[in-house]
């Protein structure tokens, strides 16, 4: 018996189809497209902070470490 660990909560395709077709037709699937910009604006309003989307979680973590001022090859100790 298969037990699903996660069940995605996704909107119906009909709800997203027009936006997907628009993105594919424009060739702007990521970066600087109006949907990404709108998401960043809405997330910034909700969080009350600056927001930047990234293409992967790895680059997001790198940006986070840089924002904390951590240098490559070094670590901070708490005192």
C-alpha cells in the first residue's frame, strides 16, 4: 500500500492555463517577467521586507549567507 507523504494543493489547470500560455508565448518564463515581479511585490508587502526570487534554493542560501556578512571559508561563533 502506497502512503502519500505530501499531497500537493494546486489550483485547477483552467485557473492557470492562460498565464502559462502567455509566459510560454513571450519566452519570459523566469526573471523579470510580470508574474515574477508581481509575486515579489506581493511577497514584499506581506512580509514587510525586500524580496528577491532566485532560480534555486542553493543560490537563495548563498544570498542569505552573504546578507549575514559571512565570508567564504569562515564561520561565526556565538558568545
